[in-house]
């Protein structure tokens, strides 16, 4: 597959997640809620998670922002549902490395996330793509310190 076809495929995956977000909503009585925003562009997100015995049983998001931030949140929720908290955090680290152009280990179990790899070419958009992942990390850190 040539670069133009791959680029078009990735764009369509991102737009599909933006227009048809997975896991959008709120978990009533979730075990963890975290709000985060990107003051640079105005993107905002609220994650609600249900975590039991160190496993992310369910995760939902709501918010508003650009196609990249909302698609990334949708992809993240799919990737981390059913995973151990440590694995979800590790996935976030790998995603951040990918966004920064560093060596990373994005695997098939992260779903559509590789479609966001091209964002690393646009430094102003990296914060958009990582917003939901940073919110996840913040939430787990805050929960761990309580």
C-alpha cells in the first residue's frame, strides 16, 4: 500500500471515531472521574471509569474538541477496556512516545491508535491527541494518592 493510500486510510479511521465515537457518555457511580482541558485550543474531556481489582472494567468519555482529541479519546476507551491499570498506563506511555516521534511499541491490542501516528508531524496537535491519555494518567495518580 503506498503512502497516500495509507494516509487516507488513517484519516478515515480518525474521522470514523470522531463522527461515531465509541464509549461516549458517563458511567454513573463510576469509581473514578477526571476532568482535563487543553487551554491552548479549548479541547476538554471528562473520563469516567469503573475500576475493580486493578482492571478497567468500563470507561466512557464526554467532552468537546477537535477531531483528533475526540477520536483519540474514543480509541483510548476501546484499547484500555478490560486491561489492568498498569497495562493501561503503559499503553499511555507508548502512545506518548509515538506522538513525540520516539521508539515505541504500539501493538495490535491497541486497536486503531496507530492511525494517529501522523499527528506527530504537527507539534501543535500533539496535545490534542494526548489529552485523554494525560487525563487517564492524572486520574490514576490521584486515585493512587488517596
